[in-house]
C-alpha cells in the first residue's frame, strides 16, 4: 500500500501526505528495533518442565518486543550438563552471550546456581536486570 499525494477528492494535499508518510516511517522504525534479551531461568531439577517453561518465557520476551536468547534451550542439545567440565564450559559460553545482550530477564521464584552466576555477572557489568514470576508477570527485585 502506498500513500497517495492526492486526497480522496483528487486534489494535491502535501500536508496530509507528509503526515501519513511520517506515521508510516515511525511505525516501521518502531518495529525494526528489538533488543536482545538474555532469558535467565532454571535448567537443573526437572529439566523437561524447566525447558518448557523457558520456551514460554522466550515467547513472553517476543510479546514484549525483545529477541530472546536462552542458551539453556540450546546447549543441552549437544553438551552434557552432568559433566562438570562441560557445565563449566557452558556457563562460560553463557557469560559470553550475556555480554552481547541489552538486558537480563530473570524468570521464576527459584534461583539456581547457574542463574546466580549470570545475575552476578550482569550486575557487575551494569546490565539492566528485570524480574518476572513463573507466570511472566514483572515484579520488583
């Protein structure tokens, strides 16, 4: 759909054209920027349920205008969380990815050991941290 320089009666109308063009441009720019958000939630314990929750949390990030990054959904695909060596490597990679994100969003009531490491790193780097319940409702820390 293009914006016509003429009004509905066929007369040249530059004021309306400029206003509608600006509205369309602003709307496009608003859709263009989506910050990368690090999703921090538990993996250990009931891994299957925790991964399902993480998928739900990622969806919440998308609905709030962000791009979710949840390494605990990706790394278990090819790394062994029960191996101390591989877990340490995964946490190292988590921190590298966290440094690329605009914010850290913490989901859930339980803070796991891995989550506490991510939260502390974000605090030290001065990254914004937002807190959410299991139901994706934002709360104060």
